[in-house]
């Protein structure tokens, strides 16, 4: 069997990957650190333009972060796309 092959041209964007060292206290700590780092990046992007992409472990983590971030966004200028499978 054969099928057609598709080739899609695209651009490559630089990605910075940072790993943070795991207990419930640790998870809460990491979520708070991540929240503050995301807020910092969003603040920088407001002035410089750009996007922030965050990968989280699961639906619960995504929903908690989304809830926190929506409280920060007083004027509805941030668009959130919570994606999970």
C-alpha cells in the first residue's frame, strides 16, 4: 500500500525549556512558582509583544492555573486556550 506524502513548509521558533525538580508541598510550591513566572512573562509580553506557552501535567493543573490567571486578567485582554486530551 502506498499513500501520498505531504510536505508542509513552516518556520521554527526558539523554545526555552526549564525543568523544576516531586510531594504535595512540592507540587503546591511548584504551582506557585510557575504562576509567578507565567505572570512575569505575561507582563513582559504586554510591553514587548509575543505569546506565552505553558505545558502542565493534566486537566486539574490546567484548570487551577487557568482559574488563577483569570483572576489576574482584570480587563479580559489575555486569551487562554486550555488544551488537554
